[in-house]
C-alpha cells in the first residue's frame, strides 16, 4: 500500500507546484497622494515591511515610518505588473485605530468588483489584514478604497496569483503549458504504480 500512497503524495506536490504564488508589482501610482504619513520610498506599499501599532506615534518619530496614510481622501491605487498576470488574492494590511482617527475602509473596489468591509469584524487598536479573492487578469490592477473616517492607513498591499492569463482563459494554442505537463506526469505516475499494485507481474515503466 505504500507505493499508491507515495504516488498520491507526489501527485499532490505536482498540483501544488502550479498553484498561486506571491506576485510583486513593478510599480504603482495614486490618484491622490498620501499626506503626512508619506510613502517615503515610493515602494512602501510593496516592500514587505510592516508597521506595528504604536499608540502615540506621530509624524515626528520613526515609529510610524512604514505607514502610508491618507487624510480625508478615498485613494485609488493602480499597481503595475509589467506583464500579464492573473491575481487571485489581494490583501491590504491596514489598521483600525479610532483613537487616532484612523479607520478601515468601508468598501474596497478591485478592478470592477466591489467588496464591503464589516468594521465589526476587526478589533480597535490592532492591525487588520483585509483579504479579497477573485480573478483579475491584466498588466495592471486598480484598487479603490472608500474611507471609513478621517485617516486611512496601509503598510503593505500583497498579491497572490499566476503569471499569464491564468486557468480561466483557454490557452492561445494547442501546445500544453508547463502546468498541464506536470499534471499529466502526475497522472502517469499514479497509473503506473496502481498498475503494479494490481498486477504483480506488471513491468510498465515508471517515471
Ligand atoms: Ca510596506
Ligand atoms: Ca511612511
């Protein structure tokens, strides 16, 4: 029984190998600039660095360096990928900090998809990771935040997906792509091992 189990494990690994992975935009731009809590490097939304919630942090200290904040605006941010990608998950790292007039967005529009944010799901004075699933294909993706109060803070925006048009669109030609080949190899491996298990004399070639 060991071999079929091993085959299934291998097959699972092959399938996992074609699943979504983090994709980092090459650049992004705003329709309205942050204010006060600046985007100090121009890449603070995608640099992998986060900010802690530090009560009393202000503009004059480094405590808030990794935050990017908007005061009284509902920003729209367009992320550029420099190639066609299919994004399946977008996550906004934000904070609910009402003591400092920082609120989560009430609504997030990704491409043409509109998502509501239930403020009651999040704890005050704590980070909030707002995660949205969908399928967005293109070389750029625009995210529109509807502010929930005076300030809106982000310290990171992250994306999971695949390079290219993804699996929701038919391939442009009949040449199997890498993922199809990997799945076929996995199925072949299972067929060979199951064949051996059923027929002791089976001498089929295995991968
Ligand atoms: Ca960051
Ligand atoms: Ca900053």
